[in-house]
C-alpha cells in the first residue's frame, strides 16, 4: 500500500507565496512521476504541475512563471513553490504519485485560500 500526504496549505494574501510538500511512503519500488492537481469550488480538478522521475516538468499555462515543482526522489517527496498567488489559485491541492505501472495514488488534499 502507498500513502500520500500533503502539507503546507493555508491562507495567504494575494501576491504572497506558499510552499506545498507531499511525501509518499509504503510499497514504492519506483515511480514515473509525481505532481499536483487542484480543484476550485464548483470546478473540475485540473493539473497544476507534474515532474517525472527524470526531472522533466510540465505546468498548467495559468501557473507558468509563478509556480515551481521540484522533487527529492530518494525521499519520494515533491514540492510546489507557489509565488504571486492570486484569487484564482484558491482551491484544494491534491498530490499524486504515479507508480511504474501507471497506477496513481492520491493524497487527501490541502486547502489553499488566497484572500484579497
């Protein structure tokens, strides 16, 4: 079994920064990628950023230049540095790990609220 736990969410003013962390543990022998999705109230879950085991990254257009994803493969941990936050970044942020078979494990989510 694999457990995924996010941390670092909270309340921040517009223009501020937050850093999310996500640690995976359990029966992880190897993984393809780790990443972040988010879901705003009344909206579908959307991809925010993903990083492969090899270090390739991909970002949603809405966060390019403001968010940065990084990882520590040895610790099965991924980070999301979020800068210049705006009201549209509010939502629940979910971390996932995709194992070598393409199976995804999800965390419970962490709330990010940006206030004006």
